[in-house]
């Protein structure tokens, strides 16, 4: 009996020794406690399963000073050289922008996600080892959804952003560096803020400036008087409490009780799942990244907080109900 057990153990160990795990390095632009990063990383892990060994490196560019970005990029590349992954997943614009030259200097496949800019802006020519998932906040469709929801009560809307990379891309691409545009008969303003004091002053002024609604974009690079990052959860909670007007969102992670009411939002889980699908096609299907066109999720998802809807006495159109995801 003992002999059989020994043989069985040896056989099992040989099986495990013969399993070759594919190694994936996820280079995050941001940090691993950010709910956006947590959600897409978990989605990647869920989709890829146990046959992949996944390591992450967080560049932390929402919290460190821009003068430290290059140093963070070098640390990320050291992690690559040490880990020797079969594939890199590059999360969000800063990682792609800061490591573009490194990515095109190697043959390792790269799958990006969460990219707001045109990837061509980061390369002279997108290299054959790179493809991925684009992220485009659904600005125009979101405003039209608000119009359908609020009717004639909405004439003037403001978008609230920090001054980070994504915010500046949206400002340039959608607003063409102007402070306001018109979508139908709705006047849409945008404000990019660096400091918490500036952010607070803008929020407290919304009602007096006759804004009918606000859409919270990104707010993770907002700093206090000492130049330290303002905790994002506290900033959003304060904004919810003091805005005086209904607060909507572009991203699902911003929706919930004490946060934004909701809207037509993008979900980091979708970004992670689509990126994982590209990874499988490359590593299991033997596809070259250049064979796979970048993916641009366009549908979005209607997500609303039941608590915040009640608080502002907002009723959704009946035709939406079957397609809405409700959270607390």
C-alpha cells in the first residue's frame, strides 16, 4: 500500500512539473487599491483561470508627482526584465505612454486596456507586438440619456474632472480645448481642477451658476494644500453631500449610495474581460497582436443607485427598467 502511495505521489509531481504556466505581467498606470484597477485585474484573473501565473506592478501615477513618472517606468521595466513574462498587459494611458519605446524594443506581446488616447500618439507606428482595448467615455450618449431622463429640466450640465492624463485627453478630443460645447439644446461645460480647494469651490458654486446636473469624471489626482493626494472616497462623498444638484457618472465604480446617481457608464470588468480574451487568442490561439484589431466597447451600461434616485426624486423611463442594473 505504501509503495502505491509513493508511486502515486511521484506520478502527481511529474504531472505538475510538466505543466508550463504562461506568465503575465500586468503593469498598472495607477495603484492596486484603486477600485478601477482592482476590478479589471480580478476580471483578467477570472477569465484566464489557473494556467496563468500573473504578477502586477503598480506605477502609482495618480499619487506620485509627474517628476517621478520616468523613475516609475524604469521600475516597471525592471519588473519585466526580472519576471520574463510571456505577455504584458498594460493598464491605462500612462503605462502605454511611458513605456511605449520599451514595448516596441522587444518581441513580447503587449495587450493594453483602458486607453483613452489614440495609441498611435504613443508610437511613431504601432508595433506588431501591440494591440488592446480602448476606453471612450460615452459623453454624447450620456448627455442624451440625461435629457431623456430629466426632460426639459436639464439645460446646463458640468463635467467635473481632475487634471490627470485622461481628463486632458477628453478635454482635447471632445471639447477641442474649449470650456463648453453644445449637445443638442444642452450647454455642456467642463472643469479640470488640480487642488481640493478649487474642486470644492466649483462644487459649492454649481447651484448659483444654474447648473441642472453634474457628471463626475475622474478625481484621483486632486491634491490638498500640502500637495498630497486627497483620498478619492472622501472627495466623492463630500461632492455627493455638497453638490446641490444631481450627480451622475461616466464610470461604474463611481455609482452608489453616497456617490453618484448613475448613468450610461463604462465598467472596468468589461475592459479586463476583453483584454483577457485577446491574451488567450495570442497565447493559446497563436495569433499575432497585429492580427487582432484594437477593441472599442461602445455599448456602455445603464447603472443607477436606488438610494440616490430616491434622494433626488428621479424616476427612470419605464422603457429602461429591463436594461438597468441597480446598486444600493
